[in-house]
C-alpha cells in the first residue's frame, strides 16, 4: 500500500455526512501554510529562474539566460563532481556500516536496547554541534585529536580539512557518524519482521548461519536496502552543512557542493549584486534531478510494498 | 523548515510502521515483539554449538566496543574536554585531566556566552514549530481522512507533490517570501514566525496523520456521528484522543527537527538575540576560548540527549523516521 | 494540475495571513511617534567583552544627552562576507553600519545605501577629509555616501614571546620577506609553533595575498578609462606565493592548519600559536576586546617591502554608511551618531579627550595605530592629546609607527574588489594544500576568472 493510493473501503458511506464548508475550516491551516511556504515558493522558483533580479532593482525577463549562465559556470562541473564524489564515498563507507550493525544487532538476545541507544546517540546531536566538535577532532597539527591517536600507531599527521584529497573523506566520515544510527533503526525495524519460520525452515534444510543470513536475512532486506540507497543519494545531493561549516567549499573548491554553489549565487555578493535568477535556475535543475530520483523511489517502494 | 530533507520521502515505509503499529493495542504488541519475540538468524541449536557461541559472542562484543568508541567516544571526549583547561586539551588531547578538571567552564559557558538566552530561543522555536506542525497535520489529516470533501483527493495530491521538491531547493524563494509576505507585505525576518510557520508545510506529517486516521475504527466515528457530534467535537473528543501514539511520534520528530535546523534560522534570524543554539554556536566558535566553547557544545548536546533518553521509545519505535540517511 | 486551484489556495492563504501577520509587523515599529527618531547602530562584535559593550552603551547614553530627539540602540554586529548579503537582502542591517572601503561603489550602484551626501558635507570638517580616503566613500556619481573610519595599513603582527624563545630579537622584526621566511623557520624549529600564518577564507586569503603582492611591487588590476584589466598573474604575486609555498613545504614553518579567516587567525595568534601574520594595523583592538591577548607578547612591524618603486603597504578602512531603508530623519540621526562615535573624536580635542576617558575607564585599548583620515598635522595633534591615555604597548609597535609615513600607502584594487579577493582565495588554499601546485597556471586561471568578472560589471 502506498499513501498516494486513493482511500476506499468501509468509510465511504460516511461521505453523505461530509460538509464541504466544515472541511474547508479544517483545511485552512493546511492551505495557509502550504500556500505560503510551499506552493507559492515553488511557483516563484520557476518564475524567478527566467528573470534577473537583486530585489532592489526591478526584475527583467531574460528567457533561458540564467540556465545558460549556470550551465556555463566553470564551478558547476566542480560542484557536481564533488557532490557525486561525496555520494560515492558515502555509499562505499557509509552504506554498509549500518547494515552490518543492524544484522548483528538483530541477533542479540539481551542488551539490544543498549546497542540501539548507543548507535542512535550521534543522530540526536545537533548537526551544527557535531560539525563544530569534529572540526576540533580534525585539527591538522600533530597534536590534534585524531592525529594524536594516529600518532600512536605511527601514522600522520593527516591534513584532514586542509588537503584537497582528504577533505571529502573527512566530511563523509563525520556525516556517516552523524547519520548511521538512523539507518540502523530502519534496518532493525525491517529485520524484526522476518518470520522466524523462515529461519527454522532454512535450518531444517541444513543451512548454517552464513547461509541463513544470505538466503533469509538479506533477501528480506533487499527492498529496504534499495530505499535507503535512493534516500541516501537524494540526501547526499543536497549536502550543505558539512562543506559550509567545515571548509566553506575549500581548499581550492574541492568541497564545493551544488547546494553551496546555489547558496553562493544567492548570498555571495557583498555589494548587493545577488544573483537570485542563477540561484533559482540551478535550484530548479537540482529539483528536477531529485524529482526523477524520488519517482524511482516511489516506484521502488510501491513494488516493494506490493510484493 | 527542516533542511533534514531525507525524512520526507520516507513516508511510505514509515507511515506503514507507525500507522500499522499504532492502532488500539497494536503498538504494545509490536513493541513486545520487537523486544522479545523477534529472533535473529541463530537458533537455540546454533547457540548450543561452542564454536558458534564463541564466534557470535566475539562479534557482538566487537560491535559493542565499536559502538562505545565510535558512537559514544566522541561525546565522552567532549564531556571530558569541556571541563579541561584549554592548554591541557591542546597539548594532550587524549589524556584525562592531567592537571585536574575545571568545572567552572560549564558555568562560564552558560553565563558569559548567554547560553541560557539561546537555549530559550531554541525552546521557543522548537515549541512554535511543533505547534504549527501539529495544527496543520491534525486538522488536515482529519479533513482529508474523515470529512473528505470533494476536492480532498486533489488537495492531498498537491500536498504529496511537494515531497518531490526538497525544502533546501526552495531556500531562496522561501526566503524572499518570508521577507515580503504576499498581500500583507510584511517581513517576518527576525521574528520567530519565520521559523515556526514554514515548518508546518510538511507533507510528511500530513501524510502520516491521514494514514493513521484512515485506520481508526469506523464504528466509533459513525457512532459519534449518530449521536450528533459536530465536526469540531468529533475532532477534539474522539479523533485526537485516539491518536496519541502517532501524535507522540510526530511530536518527537518535530521538536528534534527544529532543534537540529541550521541554515533556515541562520538566514531568517540575523539578530543574535533571537538565534537558537545551532546558529549561535558557529558564530561564537571564532571568539571563544576552546575550553569554554567545548563546554558550550557539551551543554547544547546534553539537552537533546536527555530528551532522547526519556523519549527513546518514540524515537526507536518511529523506526528512525528522521534518520538522515546521508551517511 | 489545476491552476485555478493554486490561485484559490494562494488567495485564501494570503487573506488569512493578513490578520495573523499584522501582529508581527507592529512590533518592529521604528517610527517617531513621540517625536524621537530611533536608530539601530553597529555597536560591538560577537564575542566582545562586557567592558567593550558597556563602553559603547555609555557612549550612546552620552550621545542621547546632547541629542534629545534621537534614540540610539547599539547592536552586536560585524561585517562578514558570508552573512552580510542575506542581511542586505533581508533589510535586517542596523540603520548605520560599516562596510569595507572596497564595497561602497558597488552598494551605491545597486541602490543599497542611503544618499547622505548633504548631511556629510554639512559637517564642519567635511572639506578637510583626506581626498584619497574620501574617494572610497564616493559613488561613481561623485556623491559621498558615508564617512570613513578605521583607516589602516596592513602590517606584520608578531609574537614577541615566540621570537625570544626562537632566539630572535623581538625588537628587530623582519624587514624583508627573506627575513620573514628565516624567522618563521627559526620559530617553527625552536618552539614547534607555526612560524607564519595567513588567512585563506572569506575573501581574506585574497586580501592578504594582494597585500603581499603590493609589498613586492605588484598590482592586481590596471585601469584605462572605464576599462579594467586583471593583472593578477604578475611577477610580484608569483613571488609572494613562492614565499608561501616554500614556507609551507620546504621549511614547514606554515603548519598544516590553514583554514583561517580574520576571526580565527586572531584567535590562534592571541593564543600564542602563531609567530607572525599579516593583518590591518588596527587589529590589536580586536585582539584585546575579543581575544584577550597578553599585551606583552604583541609586536607590530611595518610590512616588509622590497624597495621597488611600486612596493607599498596595502591600506584600507571602513566606510560608515546608512541603510537605504532609513527615513530622512533616521539618515540625519545616523550621520550625527557616526560623527559622534567614529569621526569627531579624531579632530575635536574636547571630544577626543572625553572619548579617551570613557575608553580608559572601561580599559578599552587606546593608541592602536591607525592612518590619518585628515592630514598628517591633524593626526599628529590627535596623537598628542591622546598621549596621556595611551594604554597599548606602543613601544612594541615602533617599527610600524616609524615606518608608516615613509611607506607608500596603496589602495585596494578599485573594481570588483571582493570578487577579485574571492577568486584568489582558492589559489592561496591550493598552494597551501598541494605540494605540487603550479603557481603560474593557478594564477593564469584566476586572472581569466577575474577578467571575466571585470568585463561583466
């Protein structure tokens, strides 16, 4: 079942009682809030992407100029490349960790609560606080926190945020720390629903533990794994906080992400020459990309929940 | 508005989880199952074999150590360093109080950095966003699920459609809207309304609420109708009291999202006296001595952690609704 | 999707919002119902100490005694390149605020600041203002849009304690860039602290790189008529980056921590972690009020130049402007406040002495080197009446104080300054981050970028 599906069933005969006017009163908060803070800004994004304006001087229609300008910005390929790189790293490092953790935790008889609370703890730390704390960890000096630890085993010092090669993995490491717990919980919820009979049946067939994981646990997780993957891609396409607070896109634009670029178009000029047209044009392009991914996501969840 | 976007498209699975477990008695059953009935991939038989028993224990202990170091470690380090003099933290970041603890840091951070004020701001913003989200979600869910006007399906589709547009992408036009509200032509900048109101535009909340109301037992609602209960009374006296589980889950995440939000309050609340902790702390990091600053971070972290420990059931049952799946 | 539905929803929402929102707008009333004009003004920086805040509040109270019809509300505020644009667009700036010398023309061109030409020209000292300084306050239309203050020349700030520990004479700061390099290495080797550091973020990496290029005789742009040409890839810039590169990679006297901006480098320097860095001559004020530096450790030297005819110290300052949203009455009040708070104390002895007394009571720094806004004679008079109150270690600033009038003061690049600096930030970052960075090609790219920006404007 999915949410978009029309609701049908036992309550249909209530419809005779419904008062259109009464419903409107209850819908007023929704219309107000969505109208002002969701639908109107969406319309405005589309309109502004064809205009040039800095809010003070009157807006002009410029056709596709903004899109042309954005697409020819030499920083755009850098930003896309960095964003994809972030997504890739998050996939390689961040994706398997919660999965493995959840599978092990699902087999716990005691103390599962302790494990879950521990795993979830970083998720409740405010992201800005987490970044500020990790900025201290990432001190590049040999006496920095991480470098001291690495020093014990004779590695380093590592220039965590100061090197174009290391900066992205550093950001991903912190992002993984901050987010993995949430994914663990999702997997755990899915694992709880594995019918015990399936394990029993597999065991009757003589399956060992690893085979049970492979043939019972993993197939059961396949749907949710795909969902978390797509969600992760959608999430990483919008990375902002980490590059903004850690490095402001540096060094040498090596952590400049698409969203940071949008932000800079809109809020990057100190002389009031803000380029809202370019910012909204790029927002629209990003939104289109994400919408395609969301569509895939809805497809996947539908087929997953149907099965 | 939360920039923690990943929570939004998660509706399907999660609405199922919450709606499915929240019906009368069902939640207790589900929790019960989560805690004891459910079983992992090892059986009694497996665990009786020594090799497997030891391997299993080793893996579990390894995970525990990993969690203690990886998840808890950074927070413990923060707790330690928050009460350590700056020079000790700089010179020996991994030693534990080489020259004693400095508990005054916590007080200095609270008093000199006026953390109290930013803490109150954070609470105001969290409460206001929570109230907006609750009002919008419950009334809309009620109207769309129970009253079901003719245009309801269309409206619901319009709400769900906004899920395809991540809030961050709307940053600029949303900012411009808040700057000069349509028709009224007032600016909400530097007012808490700018933080409260956009938070209400959460399709996720509306969807989850509607799904939950869809699953309420029809008989009760019909009986109330027959008794002549009006729309409003039914909403207040029947539907809301029956919705406590889902209200709890949505509340927890509404408050947490407001607590975590950064970029939106950053741009709509430039006046320092109105800023929440998450916005204020980065600004203070430039000018505050390290030990005091770490103490400030510790204080700002411990509040949501306590909140989490108290309400952990909602968090964990909600199935990581909020789970920023970035990592 | 139905368009009428959207319009209907928007209209509904808008109507309802009217009643909700009028409540919010009335709270921000800045009107003059009781005949008083209320203005908000830039008061202190985030993190400033209580005494600094108290001092500003005291001055506001004194001002209101003589200006009965004006209510001044000082606020915490600081010009930062990352937050300023949103505040500008949001109209949330104080009535009066300071912007860098470099930005007045752009702000005027985009109608973002008020025209206060008449109010300024009516001030008694208007005609005496140093023309080169005043030029920074003018729009392209020749009108004056603000009052200059905090005029500085960039200098070399150094930690005397680290100099001593490294076996260097703290009274003999380096006078050439080879000296800087040698001293930085000595500090790094002997004390383990960073010998030399530079800002790299928020356009300030470009600002300091430009300072170094000026010191070595380079210029970042040239003007002929209306046309500006980028000359970022000049030999002096290359040489400056060469010094940075060898200090970072050969001597290791620039440590691995390289993500500094104006605030964080001040913080690190005050904590004794940095041997030398380049910043404005008046930064000592911030080091005291915000970072609680130990005065004994502080030293200030003139920026080392290489003797070429073009070499000089980059100078700049702030322009006190008034928000474009201010009413005429507020504009007048704001100019009166700026005159009182920032400028008249430099020309009027009784004002200057009274101000010094207020500052002294709250232990605020007095005597930090700034540059003359008027002529040298006026500046000298001001120094004389300030003498009894000076509480900054001027003896530790001798090199700068003697050098400041012999050095050529060079203004910042005239067109698109902040954008030019922004284009140079990544270059500095790259040289510090990558051992094999190719300075020539980096500068070539940056030059093309800057030229693109100049052509667009």
